[in-house]
């Protein structure tokens, strides 16, 4: 048996956890983080590249650019459906390494395609869809880390993995504007392009937006292959995991996660291009990274809040806050009769990013708590150990599958903005739709999870 395979893994045993488990789990978590960060970077790189294509001679319409920003989310969300079930089939170590290596393909493709302004649109569509490989990685990464930690630390560990992984969007949006101005490796990466903005010419190396990730991808994949572990008890077939499709909580949590993570990834994809379109005199590309940075940080730093007060209660507050944030954006673009104001526009989006991050952490805290609480009803004749193993398996599968459906928000939000801009000349219609959707999420969460007599709040009171 390989030294990378853990045949005896029981993190709920305090002695085992303190002596052995915690150290192994931490190593796997902190190797997982850079792999997931890079996956998000490649997944969302189009949100920056599309804003530059017109400057270097590509004659694409605004709607086509919004489509390019949206397509990685579409393919990423679809791939997550399959990636959700891969860790129990192939093992977390193997799958992390191989899925990270696959990201070299779109990264290199972007670097080559942007150097020729005659590159046809369908090539960019293909590359945008391939970037979705990075989006798929999230489902398998979260499923994998969930197997390593005891229930008392599951919410925080998932929040750390996801939060620092989400940080890849911000890292990318900060790094790309810098690296495309550097010609240090021009003999290797190719000649610069001439960018024309407001009549002023400058040289940029847009290919660096793809090429810059390749050495980091190779290094992180190697770290996963040699440093992570596979857990024998986490092995399961797709048929065994597919029981989640019969669970009501699976579908309800998918709906709520569309509202939280779907908003985070959708706003990340659309924010730079939307801001550039609405406020052309402001160089938003220099500060766009702050939105995803705030969202990633709030996710990583607030997992403990949900562990303490219940993810269902935090999630309820999140959806009220998201409605307030959308109203702020509406006012900033002149929906209520005022003058469009970039400062309020930017501040409102920062508010939205913050609360999507909090909601990402709180909803993922809810999933293992729900499955664990409901397992005695689902397995009345099962032993405590059988129930524990089944709850671990179902929790991991639901985390992965809900992340898949949630990621479709990254497709629909840019598309909604594109259609709203095309039909009315502004984003107001899309924003009204978003606020109505958040209201339905608040209702669903309250009815099933946040009201005082809900399954989660009764369990929370019993534990105190």
C-alpha cells in the first residue's frame, strides 16, 4: 500500500486527532489551498482579458465580451457536477494533482491566442470554456478537505480552504494588470501588442495573463502529488454517493448557494467589465481586485461565526444584506433619479462581495450540520459509526454538488448584465431581478432552517 494512503482515519477520536490526525489534515489543507487558488485564477482570468481585447485590435461587440466572461462559469459549473464525485472514486491526492495539471492547457492557449488579432472568436469561446476546468476543481477540493476534519472543525476548515481558494480571483485581478506591462521575458512569451486607450498608445504583453500561471501550476501539482494523502474510508462509487439526489436538503442548499457563491463568482466575472462600461473615465481594472479580495477574506475569516451561532442564522442576515447592497448599486447607477456615482457604485459592490463571502462560509457550515442531524432519521437502524461514515460521505457529496449548481451564478449574472445593457442601455433590470431572487432565498432559508423551531436551531439549542 502506498505511503500516501491513509487506511486508519478517524478524526472524531480526540486522542487520534491530537496525536496524528490534526497534523496530517493541516498538511493536506495547506497544500490544497494554493492548488485551489490557482484554479480560481485560471477560471476567472477572462474577467480581465476581455476588458483588454478591444484595446489591442480585436473587433468584438460588448455582448460578445460579456459572453466570454460568462462562459468559464458555465463550463466550470457543469464540470463541478462531475468533479463532486471524483475524490471518493480516484482519491484526493491523485485528483488534486491531475486536475491542477489540466489548467496548463487553457493558460497556454490564452497566451498564444491573444497574440494574433485575427484569432477567430470561436477560439476564444473554446478557451473560455476550457478555463472552466479551474471552476470544476472547487467541488473536488472541498469534498476532499471535508473528509479530513472532525465535525467541530469542519466549518472553519472548509471556510479556510474555500476562502483562500476564492482569493485566487483577487490575486489574478491584481496580478494581470501588472504582468501584462512587463516585457522581461519577451523573447520567450512573444512580442508586445500596441494598446490604444483614449488615443494614447502603449505596449502590453497580454499573453502574460495566461503564461504567468504555468510554472505555479506545475509546482502546485507536484506538491499535491508528493505531499497529500488519499483516505481509504472515503472511497465510494458514484452509485453510493448518488443517494444525495433523494435528499431534500441537497436541493435546498443548492438554491441557497446559488445566492451566495453564485453571486460572488458572477460579480467577480462581471464587475471589471461592467464598471469599465458604465464609468469609462475610471480605470477600474486597477482596483477591481479589491472586490473578490474582500469576498475571499470574509469567507476565510468568518467560518467560526457560523460554527458558533449557526450557519442558518448567519445566512438569514446575509440575504437581507445582499438586498441592501443591490439597492445601493441601483442608486449609484441612477435608478432612483440620482446622478450615477462611481464611489457609491464601488462601495456597494464591496459590500456585496463582503456578504457573499460570509454567506459562502455559512451555507457550507450548514451542510454537514444538516446531514449529521438528519442521519438518525435516515438510518434508524444504523450504528453511531455507520451513521457517522454515511454523514461524512453525503456531506462531501452535497458540498461538491451544491458548489456545482451555485457556480452557475457566474454564468447567469454576466449574461443578465449583458442582456439588460443590450435591451435598456443599463444594468437596472438585471439588478431588480437579483434583489427579487435574494428575497426568495431569505424566505427559503427562514422556512426550512432559520426559524426558531427548525431542525438546525433545535439541534443548536440542544448542544448548548
